[in-house]
C-alpha cells in the first residue's frame, strides 16, 4: 500500500502564493494599477532572484520617509 503524502495542514495554514500576472489581473479588477516605478522594482527583484525579505526591504526603502 502506498504511503499517504498529503499534508495534514489545512490550506489556510499552508499559505497561498499568487503569481505576478494573476495578482496584476486581480488588482486591475479592483482598480489598482502598478506605477512604472513599482513595476521596475518588481522586475529588478525578479531579475536578481531576491527572496521575500530583501524584496520587502526594497519596498520599505522606497517609501521610507527621510
């Protein structure tokens, strides 16, 4: 008998990740559009292969008041 490899966590506990294209489509329905600056920052982060923490730091740095 094959072993059961399903997760015991509920889907909400596992989290959910939207791709950039799907997120953009959902945002468009909500009337939210990325600025050119936001889009450039996202492309740069993807090109550099940044994980979530460095991406968040870049976003915080862009909006931090000096």
